[in-house]
């Protein structure tokens, strides 16, 4: 079973991702500090990181240092800058929140 860290400042998003990834062991965080601690202290197969509200790019740096594959999650999908920055910063994929139901593909 894959172990996944999901970080978002919206609890409904955290719950939705957990429901969609029912086949995984999901750890949810809504605060930067908690997510950083989990990334540094636990082994995850991958992390899903919100860009806004939880310092997603800073968490991406931590995930990269820890060898954890990260997918960036955002409501601002139309922003080409966010897509480019995510990939240049080492994200494996970029998931717009409006495509959340397709999370298994990403």
C-alpha cells in the first residue's frame, strides 16, 4: 500500500483526496510546519502539495531533499508560471483542483 502525504489548507480537499485514494495510506496536513515535520520524519511514496496557503514550493524543496516524489495541487491551473515553476522545482506532476477526480491518472 502506497503511503501518501496530502497537504492543503482546505479540509474538504484533504478529505476528498483521502476518499479518492482509498487504496493508499493517507496522512493529511493543513499546516506547513506539520507537513514539513512529516516529510522529514517519515517515509512517503509520494506527496500531494497545495501551492497556495501552505508554502507548497518550500515543501517541494523538502520533499526533493528527502527523495519523496511530489505532485503539485492548485486551484490556479491556468497559470503557466505555476506549471513551469512546479516542474523546474522538481515536481513529478501538476494537478489542477478542478481535475481532482482524475487524481489516480496524475
